[in-house]
C-alpha cells in the first residue's frame, strides 16, 4: 500500500467518525436545516474523495513492481508553508475584515501563490472567480441557509 492509500484510509476513517458524531446534534424546530447539515456535506464529500484516493492508489499499484523512488519534482516545503500562512492570515482576518472581504482576499491570494498569473487575462480570471465564489458562498449561507457569517469590525461587511 502506498502513501496515497494510507492517507485515504486515515482521512476516510476520520471522516466517518466525525460524520457519526453529527448524528446526535439536536435540530431547532424553527430552522430549515439543523447544525449537522453543512458538516455532513463536507464530511461526506471528504469521505468520498478519500475513498476515491484509496481506490486509485490500489488500482494503479496492481500489476506494477514497486518503484524505488518516484522521479519528478521534489517536495516544495516553502509553498506548503506559504499556503498555511495564507490560510492562517485568512482566519485571523475574518473578525477584522468580515467574511466577504477576507474570503475574496483569500481566494485571490491562494491561486496567485500557487501559480502566479503571467498576463492580464489570467489576473482577470483570478479576480472574477474569487468574486463569484465569494458571492455564491455568501448568498448560499447568509441568504438561503440563514447562517450568520462574520462581520468585520473594520469594514462592517
């Protein structure tokens, strides 16, 4: 079993345990969805992705001799640290900037850090996708599901 299969098993097990814990959450009779609604969606998708990762690793290893070492680019630990830094900044900025501004900034910063846009067209694509994803998330939670998202103390948004 390879690293992907082991990772898939660990994430699948954790997702299923956490999914089981959402069953006992009490539902408020006045709200259309209970507190377990969103976590169940996220954990269900995560468990499905973990199962897919496990299956793909097992299928790709069938009939193949174990490789001594994978050839290709080495690990980019600096990029991992940068993405964790961006996510940490996002979490810390939420109370100050609010959900909409902080999420838009996060959704611009992350793809720029992973693969910087080389021309104006790609910058526009990043900005438009960040704006659309922020608006869709805001309206889905705030307006449809009635989940209150953080308002910024600096922005009021």
